């Protein structure tokens, strides 16, 4: 094509949203979505049998999900395959349990707090509170695998190293 591309505004759009490409950018996007309650709050549903979820956004190399958790609901121990991610609680309280060769760790996640995790990170998220909870999760690349592990399953060596690196 010859000529000045700026002469054709539809070819040189500047109004497109910038998409994140770094961990800091992904964390910022999750904070922005979490702060915009009008964007996600009308979508929240609860399911008595399982965690409820809905995709909020996709972009080049990532996707964002909204999840709701009734008391007692759990993800079970799992990893996210090749995906890394960021999660934040926007309502209620969740407990994250991580499992490594060194043992089990736990942390409470409350509204506003964020958790960043790398690919292969092995954990479980549980609503152990008496009130429902809602969280927002970003996965990059988009989530294509969620490998489940029983609590009595030995932690694969690669997961033990990944989780150990997370704590450093």
C-alpha cells in the first residue's frame, strides 16, 4: 500500500484500548475491573451445586473471569497448566491453600488483595466463610487446562519447585 496511512482514519485507529503484556499490566487490569462494580456486579449468580463463572473479557493472550462462591465451595487442588494469572476477591473472603513438597500453606484473601501465580502453581481456593464470595481471575495465556489433584496425591516435582519459587 502506498501513501499516508493517516489519510485513512479507519486504518490508523488510535481509540483502541491498550492491552496489557506484563504481570504489572495484568494486575492493573484486574484492579481496574474490580473497581468498576457496575461492570461485573449485575452478572453475579450463585449456584448451589458448583462454583459459578462467566468470562468478562478477552484480549490478545489473556482472558478475565468472574467467579462466585457459596459457603463451602472449593476449586479442589489444581494448577492452571501453562497459564499464569492474577486473582482478586471483590466480595466476601476466600482461603487459598498451596501444596508443595515442603507442606501446606494457607492465606486469607479479602476484597482488594491480589494474588499473582505462575504456570504450574498448585493450589486450592475455598470459601470457608459463612457469606458468599466473588472473585475476578485473569489467565495468560487464556486458560486451556486445569489439572486436578487429590489432597492425598503426591505433589509432582515440577509443581513443588514452581510453588517454592512463588514464596521467594
